[in-house]
């Protein structure tokens, strides 16, 4: 059954498609060690075994078994480079708007919480919660939309407030927590309200960790670029860049809200993948891992920093960047290109103020009427050193030499499997480990995997 689950993850098949392949495809029978006359099994058998694996002490044992094979072959012996990267995987549910989420969360509370149905019948009148469709309003009328949102959020608050304060089971408690979250993440008090009169409108800004579906509360918005948005999860991988073998992986909620599509907390998940390495490694990664905080943590863990530095930005087009300002970190001073020196404040800010008046370099430095203001971050010295090192031709050649296989491994991981099949981080994390195990096995076979009768080797 482990072989079947691995082949299913490799080919991205559904349970029924997998059963057909095992029954009728001789290649699958050979790979699984089954006789030609072996009969079919029911598709729910795969569900049963996935649940057993998930509930066991070693839910990723298939991945661990393949990692043992990798170790026996010695294919990674002496290879001390590791590359960190991540990719967005699309969720398996539809993204919901605020109205749909509030209605869905109220319905879920009605299903899971004893006595909630009576409270909804008595206190909630914004919508007929037995009606499977959306409320019948003029959706192109902003006032009507605002009135509906206000009424639905009011229903949610009344439901939460009128339910008796009793101890609930896990499912009921989760339903109540989700309703409270949904009722608060997308709304704000109307203009002129102090937030105590119960009048609400759609929030003008998106919450940083916004739940996008009550069907899968773990799914999140993710931004690969400023213009390109995806909804789903983040798959993090550590890759040996010469062989393309993925040494570890993890799946998290996607919460990247910046142009690099990667938050610090997500990038730290990538660093955690290196904790299983026997010693220090040379870490290749793109600028998403290049913040000063992450660099300092990487060095603290004993690894060698070969992360591509994040690009510096200027306040005016083609103007000076932070590297054009000389910083004395010991005496906490900064000197601008016009040789004006100022002290660095406790929060890390340097203000040149009046010194910018009449300065011949002002047009290349700042457009602010108050003069140049510069922020020196806590790990500025580390960042400057990284940018200097990255300009070295040897550093650039090493990075360019080993980066292409990393991108290829990411392509193998996502090809035909960009959309996950399950809901929630836990189930999809197990799927990711199965998928990586299958890709690693295929890669080992390409490299010449053979069994001597006692151990695995690369022929």
C-alpha cells in the first residue's frame, strides 16, 4: 500500500484513478510487487490507510524510508550545499467573500453547537439560513451591500452573545472561534462610529492573516508578486543543488503579503528544514530569505550564508541608496554623500533635516520637504557585508552554477500538482511528504539506483 500511495502522489491521481491503474496497468503491478492476476480493491481503502498513517507516531514514514535509501546510496556524501526555496500551492476550495463566509460560519455553528439553532431562530434575522443561496439584494448597490454586511455581522455577534456559557467539544469550539474570527476580520466601525453602537462596514484594508474560506480555514492569500495573487498554501523545500534531491520539506499556511511573496515567519520554516543536517551547510537561497533577521539566525545555527541579498531601494528614481551612506555602527553615526554626519537614534532612525537645505545632492537623495530620513536596521552591518560579498565574481559564479537545478526541482514538485487535493495544513503536509518521496525515488532511479541484496547503491 505504501508503493501505491507513493505512485499516486507521483502521478497526481485521484483514489479511483489509482485503483484503476493498480488493477489494469502492468507497470503499476510490477512497481507494487503484485501478480498480474491481482484483483482490485475499493477506493476507500486508500482513505483508510492515509488516516492510519496520519494518526500513527510516524505519519511521514514513507518519506523517512526514502530518505534512508538516499543515505544508503551515499549520493549526498560530501555535498554540503543546500538550497532553500518555496512555492505556492493552490487550495482545493473556492475563495469566499465576506457575506458568504459569515453565513457559512453561522450555519456551521448551528450544526455543531447544541442549542444554536434556537438562538438563530430567535435572534438572527438578516438572512434565511436555510436558504442555500445568497441574500436577494441589489448587489450593484453599495448601500444595500453595506446594510447586509452590517446586519449579518450583527447576527453573528448576537448569536455569540446569546449562547449559554458552557464547555464545548472540539468541533463546537472550533466553529465558535471561526465565527468570531470571520465576524471581525473583514469589518470595521462605520465612519463616525466609535465601535460601540454595533454599526459595521467592509474594512478598507485586508487583514494580514485573513481566512478566505470557511470550508478550509487554513487557506490564505499569497502574493508571488505585487500583481500576482494566489490562494492556498506554501510548500517549503531544502534541496541539494547538484543532484536535485529534496532533503526535507514542510507545508504551511501562505501569508506572504510583500512583493517577495514570503514573510519572515514562512522563511524561518525553511531554515528549520536545515536543523536535521549533520553539520554546517552552505545555504543558497533567493532574496526572500535575505532579511537581516533571517541571516543572523542562519549564522547562529552554524551555517554559511550564501543567500542572495535583497535589492536596495532609493527614495528617488536613480538616487542614493542606504549603501551610499557611511555608517559607524560602533559610534552609532551615519554620514551622507554630502559628508554630513548625524547620530543614529534608539529606534534606528537618522534625520538630516536642516542639513538638506540648499544641498547640491538633494535631488538625488530625497523628495521630502523635511529633509532626508534614513532607517538603520538592527542587522545593517550584516546586510552590508552580504551585499559586498554578492558582488564578488566567485560568489556570483557559485550561485549561478547551483541555482538552476533548484528551480528544476521546484518545477518537478509542482508540475501537474499545483492544486492540492485536501483541506487543511496537516493533510496537505502529509501529501507533500508523499509527493517529495516519490520525486526523490524517481530522481534516484534516473541517477542509477540499484539494490545489491544488502543495501542501496548508485550504479
